């Protein structure tokens, strides 16, 4: 919070300083009528504010440059600048062409070593270019140097002083023009009543039109419009905005090789342009018309950080706007850019700037429209690069270019016409053909396990014993019931022999029927009890390795897998899990060549230096879900087991299935094409 408060206080202080500077400059501008009175007051004011030791105003219209005014508050003699007259003139010639004030740090070492002198002298110099009908330059010397944190403030204030000097020179030239017309027979009242519209010379228009139509590259066109438009309007700044990626961005500012998007001034101007260009209407500031709130807020923020006094934003449409409001293309005509003009020295009136602004918009809009339309050509960056590349087009490099082009065509021809074997790669495992998985045929608890992993077993050999206490109790209960009914049957039969007329003879038939029913029920339970003993059904070897740890003291449900047995000394087979997306290549080869032509080559992970070969026997008709949640199709392959040197069952293998011959390019690049078709083109259309 403390940092924010200090930043706010610093901004308020800068605003107060700027207001006081403008008030003082306004007073100088009102009181001084000639350059002899204006420049001493202007230079003295800046010396008083900045602490400079000397100031000079230069007239740069002719070479050598002549001084207009010199101000030195200290009377102890002239200040020695550590550079000779030629070097100083070169610095003046460079800085007078700049668009904004320039800061220069001068060391004696760099300027006077050639003369054999080096006294360690260094100083700071500020140059302020004045762009009017006369090219002037003001120079301020600081022998003790300027602190780095003071430089931005001094440069900003010097910009205000330069803008004031520009306004003074323009007013002076207008006054001279009025005087000439009065002496030529025009009255002063008639001169004041003449239209104040800014004249546009034919030479300036021709130069502007020639510059903006020189290139069809949108970046160069935008820069030409900005630079030449500034000269045509005789204003302080011209900027170009272009519609890109859903919003308007500043692409060119006169006098700048690139746009600094981190600048607060650029951000503020860009924000105004985006709000204005959305409306498709011309925006003037100042204006008598009401400003929409969203534009007014952005404008207020921008004016608080810039010295802009007048602003014009003209939209550039995709098609040339028609004067007929009934034309259909008017509704679909969208804004593709904008031209922004600013003045810091005076406030424009629409009549004053409308004529040159119309010329600027007419030719600049056409050039910008054409360049943006050219930019939308298919593969424009590639063609633009090839067209600008002198290395490719140079005659001395033509053999190399033709060689590279021929090589590229040869590579394309090889990829298209040279056949190559088409193989589908997948993973799998090697397993014995004869294998048996033993499942629980009754539920119970594991009582004992009679085999170990890797043991050899024979048919009907007990392997695992289960117990079911409820089943045993039920069998015991049935045995008791049968014995009890047998005893009743014997007693009834004895009584019937001794007494033939006894009623016991009728009950013997019922007891016999009941005993028979109990015996059937006991037989069923005994059959279930026999199923509690899991036996081998084939000769083989136990290939399950962790079944003891999994089954010990564990309740078993009907259908649970217990262990697996395989005949490891017999025939083996290869089981492949083919990804669902690759099955199409195999099915096409099967239909074209037959299943016997589907040759499989594979290597075992434990022996990757040996390649084995087999043929596809069966292809599953449905997919199955793998543990990694991917769909796959089971493919079984036969091969000669005698050639295989196996270390263990279910050895991991990498296999490739031959699917005929295709072009080399298809073999190498078909995964890329399939991905684009399924993941890009299909999703788009």
C-alpha cells in the first residue's frame, strides 16, 4: 500500500509541475512578440527550472548552423564542451531531425583523445528539436551531470518547451503572411475573415501518394502512411492501427522504427483507438458533440499522460465506403484499420484540418486496404520470403537453387513411386498352445495346496483342497437322518412279520420313499464335496507363480480362477494385442492376398538380436478392453516352436505384420495423415 501511495503522490506532483510549466510557457508566448524576446525568456525559464549552466538556440535551416540566442547565468566564462566544432555540428544535425528531445552524455575521452588531451571532463547535454516552418534547436549544458531519475522529467518538460517554440514560430509565420497581404492591398479585416483551412501543397500530396503506394507489405505501408502523413498534416504525431486477432493494435508511429507496446502512451492511445474504431465513426477532439462514456474515460486517461491538444481518428474500411446508404455492402463493410493524427502545439478545428485529413485518408486508406488484402494470400509469408530472398534469386546461386529444387523433387518422387513393405507393429506374448486355467467349481475356504509354481502335474492329480463347513454339516445331518429312518424301517418290517394285520405295513413304503429322497440329496452334496478338490485335467507344468500367496486362507467363490497349467514341452503360439486403429490395414491385406500371406516377424524382449517368423492363424471378430482402457483385437500366430529358445512363459515380444507393399511416403507418413484426418479435419467438418 505504501508503494501505491508514493506512486500516486509522485503522479500528482508531476501533474502539478506540468501545469505550472504550461502556465509559465503560456505567459512567455503571450508577452514575447519577436525571437529576440522569446528565446531569452524561454531558455532562461528552462535554466531556472533545470539547473543548466548554459543554453543556446540554433537556427538549423542552413549550414553552418547559426546561433540565435545564448544564455549563460554564470559570468565566469564560456563552458568548454569536450568535442570539436565538427563533432558538435554533426550532433546538432542528427538531433534536429529527431521527433522528441534527446539526452546526450559526453566524455572527454571519446572526443578529445585524438588531440592528445584527457582531463577526465564529462557533461550532459539536452537537445530539443523545434519543428516548424523554420528548423530550430535548443541546447542545454549540464557540466555537473544529471541524475538518472531526473532525466525523464527533464525530457518531458523540454518537450513542452519545444512545443511552445513550435507554436511561436507558426504564429510568427502567420503574422508575416497577414502583413504581406495587407501591404498588397488586402485589409486586415479581410485577412482575418479568410478561411482558416490549412493549405495543402501539390508537392506534399505527390510525395505522400508516391510514398504510401511504394510497397504492398502492410507493415511498410503503415510506416509510410505514418511518416509521410505527419509531413502532410504538419502535426506532431500520426499513428496507424490495424485489426489483428480480434482487436485493433497500433502498428506504426511516425519517426519510430517499431511500436513500444509497454509504453503508457502507446497503451492509452491504443485503448482509445479500439473504442472508437468499433463504432466505425470519425472521432474529433475537441468537439462540440457529446463523447460516449467508454471513449470519454479512455480519452481522459490518455490526456493525463500525454501533451495532446487535438486528436482525430479516422476508420479505414475493408471496402471503399459508398455515399449511397441503400447499398448492401454498407452493412457488411467492416473496419480493418484506423489513422490517428495528434497535435500537441495547438487545438485544431475541423475546418482547419479537414482537407489534408481527407487527402491522407483517401490515399492512405487505399494503400492500407490493398496491402491487407495482399496479406491474406495463401502462404503469403512463404511467398514473401522467397520473393525477397536475394540468395535464391541471385544468378551466381542459381545452380545451387536448381540443385536444391531438383533434390526436393527427387525426394517427392521417391516418396510417391518407390514401393516399400507395409508393416503393422504391435506387442504380444508367447504362450503354449495347450494350456488350462483352473477355476473354482464350488465355494469354500482353501484348506491345502499340494503343488508349487513350476511343478509338473498329471491328469486327475489333486492340486488344491477346499473346505465348506456348512456343506460338511449338511452331509452329516443327512447321514443321521438316513440312519434314523433305516432304524424305523427295520422296526416296522419286524412288526409286520409278527403281526401281518398290523398298520405298520403301510408305513414301510413311506419310510422307504423318504430314505431314497435323503440318499439322493446326500449324493448331490457329496458330489459338491468332491468338487472342493481341484484336480489337473492335462499333463503340464504349473505356470502360475504367485497363487499360493493369493489363495492361502482366502474364501473362494464359484468361478474364481485358481491357477494355470500349460504343456511347455509341446507347441507354442504367439498372441498379439493389435490396436483397434491398425486393424484396417490387416483386413485389407487379408481380403487382397488371403490370411496365409500375413507373415509375422517378431523378436523376444529377452533375445532382441534374433528374429523369428510365423503366420497369422486367426483374427478375433471383436475388440476387447485392455487393462490400460484401450481397445485391442486378439491375433493368434503360429510358428515353429523348435526354433524358439524360450526363457519363460508369456515372454514379451515386439511383432510386425506384413500387409503388402505401398509407396514409401505412405509407409512413413500414414500415421500423420490418419491423425490429421481423425483429430483435425473430422473435428472441423
